[in-house]
C-alpha cells in the first residue's frame, strides 16, 4: 500500500516470484521509530510489537504506549496476544482504521505468555485459533483487512499442517512460520518443516528464523518456496540488512539518531537499538564505554567523536563502513595491526586533512613545468588576488598558529597514550590495550597530518614568493636586453657615420672632396658645440645650485655660532645664580 488513495492491498503484494521482506514483531523494539528506519532500507511490511489484547482494551495508557503510528507507517500489521475470539475482534476493530491487518501470536515461547494462555500454547488449540480467525474476518468491516497468524512448529509436523489447514479454512490471509518448536531457542531452523507447511496450504507462507543477511532471504526462498521472509534479530543488528548491507552502515546509525530524536524515543530504547547496531562494527573496549552511557546527548557526542563522518576500518579484510581513502591509510596498513577496530577522524581533523590535500594540489599545480612564472604572475595580478592580498599576511599567520596549536595538541596526545602509566594500566586491564593502541594511532596520525600541513603551508608561501621574484627578474632581464639592443644599434649607426666620413676625406679628390669633408666636419662640430653648450648650461645650473647651497650652509653656520654663544651666556648666568644661592 503506497498511499491512502491507492487501492493496492497487502495481499496484492504477494506476487509470484517475489519474496516479501518483513520486519518481525519484537517486544520493546519494533516500535514506530524503528519501523520508520527499516522502511528506509527496503523493508516491505512491518509488524508492531506483540500487544496483549485485553490490556489494550482496558487501559488508555496501554493503548497510547503500545500502539503509535503515522501516515507513512504503512503497510502495518498489528500483532495481538489473545486467548478468546471476542477480545481479539474488539482489539482489531480499534486499530483497523490505522493499520492494514491484524496478526494473532501463536508462537511466543515465553513462560508468562504460555501460562496466561497466549503465544505458543495456542498451536495446541487449533479449533480456538480457527474460531478466532473466523470472528475477525466476519466482524471487521473492511474486506481488504488481513488476518494472519504467527506460529511455531510441533514435534509431530502433521499437527502443524492440520493447524494451518484449519486456519486456512477459517479465512486466514497468510501464515508466518518460525521453524523451531516451542522448546527450541538457538537450534537450527527446520527449513524442511516450513517447506512441508508451504506445500500443504494454498495461502501465502512467511518463513521466520535465523535471517541475518540479505543472502539468507534468497537462500530460505530457494529451500522452502515461501512467499516472504521475516527477520527479527538480524534487523536489530543491521536495520539496513534488506538493502544489502553486510553490517550497519554509518548513515543508518545517524538515520536512527534523527528519527529517535524527532519522535521522542525513550532513551532506553534508543540506546539499546544502537548497542545492537554497533555490536558488529565496534571493538570490545568501545562497546564497554558505549554501553555505560546514560543520556541521549552523551550518546550523540560519543558517536560524533568515535564514528565521525569519515570512517576507515580493517585494512586487511576491507571496510565494513563506506571507506574514505585518507593520506594516512598506507601508513596505517604498513605499521599498525588494526584488526577489527575502527579508525575514525573527527570533523576537526577531517578539515585539517582536507586542507593538507588542498596544499598538495596547489603545490603540484604551481610546479607544472609548461606554465611559466610570467603566466602565474599575471594570474596573481587578477583583481580577486589584489583584493585577497590585503588579508594574505593575516590569514597566513593565523593558519600557521592554528596548525602549530594542533601539532602541539597531537604531540600531547601521543605522549599521553605512549606514557609508561598508560602501559601499566593496560597491563592491569588487558582489555584496555587495544583501545589505547587505537588512541595512540589516532594521535600519531593527527601529528603527521598537522606537521605536514604546517610544512607545506610554509613551502607554498615560499613557492609563491619565488615565482613572483622569478617573474620580476625575467621582466628586468627583458628590459636590459632591450636597452642593450638599442645601444648596439646606436653604436653601429655611429660607426657607419664615421666610416662614411673617413672615406669621404681620404678618397675624395680636389676642392669638391675637401668641401664635402669640411661640410661634414662642420656639422659634427656644430653638433658637438650644441652638446657642449647643453653640458655647460647644466654645469652652470649645478654651479648656481651649489652656490645657493653654500650660502645656505654659511647662514646656517653663522646661526649655529650665534645660538652657541647665547647658550654659553645662559650657562654662565645659571652658574652665577647657583653660587649666590650657595
């Protein structure tokens, strides 16, 4: 069922060849927040926890605490524990407007349930089960509202098949079979018994028991031919199991935190679910610390500090959670035996690592050989860099100070976790060794990241300075080369003039040659006179300026001598006054 206006029913979901994935009814656990979580990860149908029908009808408090739902919580099956037909019918009538079906618990093996006439004791009362199913089908005013039962098997499987056939004749919608007897707990599931029951009825059958991974769903379907598979403990340990995850992904943990906070889940339930989710992906020391937390805020702080956004796990067997390839991964793989511990990065050190990658990228970019220093200088002279250059020195010094502080903090952490006292504590409490070892590795990783970040930051500053200096030197060299070329051209021109003059004087004949030579000499003399006059004017101007300066210096000398005399007179008067006072 996809929406309130959609006519698709739960029974329409049982398509041939499709295996429905169902969240089992779990006391204290399969409540609204958890159902919302597993629905995000490909769960088709969800059950509520088992509700005692008589208490549900008698107590408003029980109804408010045991049954909560919302418009997105569909398809939803409400499971009741009852031992008489009318009580079950009345309870089903109350929840029918807010759910898609009701399920009768005939499989709970707990002593209190069986002693009260609920649960697995009902598999020995097939006529009562048949009567209860018939009453619900006849009295709930909704033809699409399903009525199902969840059972365990008998030692004599013929009794189980007989029970299922009588329930089918009463109109039961489907049957969920837990493949163990009421006395069995952790023994292997009897898949052959489930297959026999499936072959003995024509209604859909759901298999339940030991479903821990998505591959178990298909394997159970192949073994038994059932129409769906129900999981309980497997979903507790990994709510994303039906989406194909081998272990709880990090995003699923944070989804649970968000849903729990949003819906006001009690702390005990919130904490217990996380204990199950983190059991496979955390070390024993981490579980010990986590299990001792006593508030929602403490749990969230622990998750942020221990399982931050970037997670890298066992490098020898592959990551359990989505890996982010970090700079220190190769070092970790070669130096530290992480085994089953998670090596995490907080947001702070993730930012520092990202900054380190940016530095490496910029330095590599600045060192690209086919981009000349002049081109980089033109890039540096863009308007955006002119605006940023006003703050460059302050930013540079600020980053240096921050990175040095982080480096010193990492040094402190390394000394803390490698101290003799820490080693002594780990010997007194052996289970602390792995935890301390992991803490030491994190501190060493942070030390390397901050140290390289400081070093590369200084290197990058120096590289930019050298690029600018090289570009300036290249520009100066070009200017000098242009001046040298101009001087060479002038020299060549003068040499040509002199050569032409020499030829005219020496090769010419008669008065004509002499006249031409004299004319050229006269021009050269006039040119030289002009240059001499210009030099003389400059010299005279300089002499005048020197005279003015000399007069000013003489005036200043006289003024200085006058002031010196006045000072001497004042000093004498002061001495005479001091003598009279004495």
